[in-house]
C-alpha cells in the first residue's frame, strides 16, 4: 500500500487522538487528515520521544507518534525509554518503506530490510506490536493498538511511492504556525489534575550508602523547584549527579532518565506542550548531540530550562572535560539561546529563577551552565 493510503487509514480512525508526526510524513499527513491536535515536523527520530513526554503528562488523551522507518532506526534508544516508563496511552505508527525516501532522490535501503521493529519493541517492554501489509489489516491493528494499554507499535509496510499535491503543499503553514495551533488546542483542553503522570515511575536500584546530602546539589535543586520546574529529564552526569539524585528521591517531582541527551530534549519538549515546566540536566557534551532538536524547540516556541555542566572558562579539571567545554557554551550561544554561567553557588536562586522566567516570557529554551567548582562548594 502507499504511504498516503496508510496515513489516510490512521486519519479516518484517530478520532481526537493527539499525533506527533516526523518530518518525512508531515506533508502527506497534513494533506490527508489535518486536525489542530497534530504536531508536525518533529524531526527524524524525535516524534516518539516528544510523544512520550506529552503522553506521560496527559493521561486523558490518546497519543500517536508517526515515524518513518529511517527515523525509528535513528531513535532506537527511544524504544527502551518508552518501554521503561510504559505510558498506557501511547502508540507508535511506523511507515516502513525499507528505504531512505525523504531525500526524494534515490531509493537506498534502510536497515529495516533486516531489522524486526515489532520484535525490538516487544523486547523493550511494549505490550503490543504488529505489522500490516494492506489498508484493511492496518485499520484493524491500529484500532486494536489504540484500544490496548500501551505502549504499542504498529508497523505499516508501504511501498516506495510518495504522492503529494503541489498546489496544496504550496499553502502549507510552517512548523511555528503548526506548533502554535497545537498549543492553542491543548490550552483549550486542559487536564483537571496535572500533578502526577499516568505512569508508575520506576524505583531506582541503588547500593546502600550515604547520599550526597546537604551539598551544592541540594541547594541548586531547591532553586530549581522554587523556580516552578515540575518535570525533570536527565542523563546522569558526574558533575550534576547530586542534583539529579535529589530529583529522583523527591516524590513530588516527575524525573525521567533518558538514553540520549537529544532524546531528552524532545521528551522535555513534549511535556512542555502538555503544560508542564520542564528542565533537562546533562553534561555539556550532550549539547553537542542536541543541536537539531534544540533548534526545533526554538522554532516551536517551547519554554525549557537547560542545565548543563562545563562552561568554556573555569570548567576543565580532567583531560576529557575539554570536549564538553568545546561544544556546550559555544553551541548554545550560536543558537542564540539566552545562556548564563553560574559562577557562585549563592547566585543559584537568582540565576535559575530568572532564567526560568525568561524561558516562559520568551517561549524558548534558556540555559544555565554550572562549572565543576560551583558543584564543589
């Protein structure tokens, strides 16, 4: 079947479900079934991660991530994170043409010619994963997947054709317009109780021993909470670990551990679209992974607090830290992100609260960089 047929099947049965659609599927999805609760141009490999963040915070809504097979392969780590947190209201719909068709030129095979995507999904904790080869079967399996406690996956085997209407495409809005329409729809459909997600956050397996206790970590974490942050994504980092540990031990905080920093940015973005106030914590090297998805969040007007370690100055203590300093602050500033360096622990409350205020006013990511010497105070 054609991708157009497959997406039309989904459009006809999705009802009021929220969808986050990868860039390769955006033109066709917009043509066959646009409704306001659709986030387009999420970028290759980031639809599933963004949908995870949104689904966790909106248990009242069915959420579907629409990815291509190439995007799903790029974001394979997303499957492990989704399986770990297991939101019941999330379905992944993969358009599998077994090729890299997004370039519109050539038909080079993707790794799905030898990779069993449903098998991978089931191995990471998905409750249901199935493949469909024709519109009739696809209709049945999507309906079943969306009616089943998830996470679930549907792989639609489609051919290599791509049919678009040039005249209609010439009138298509850009990603910022789409994001604003999406956010307006979410704002008009608020969740009555947004205190907790619809998942049981997994307990962390830790060795017995002393926690960091009263330290720079606890003071900075309290500043984060006082600034109104209610959703934290992180990838463990040696410098920021005391802050991360505080978040994981706090029963009032939703803390999500990602597998890649760029994936974490997308998860935080999804939570922001759902109405949360997210922060993501990472080593400065993670900014090097995340330029593309940060740019997407900028253009989608997503307020987000990025907290990273190692600025260019006063940040190198170990030989391998030089990589973090090379990519962290320079890349943030190159993206024109409001960035401050917390040089003194006593300024934590001010810098973090004002940075979070700027994120909400500007509707954009902002960054606070914390050097190792501050974490040592």
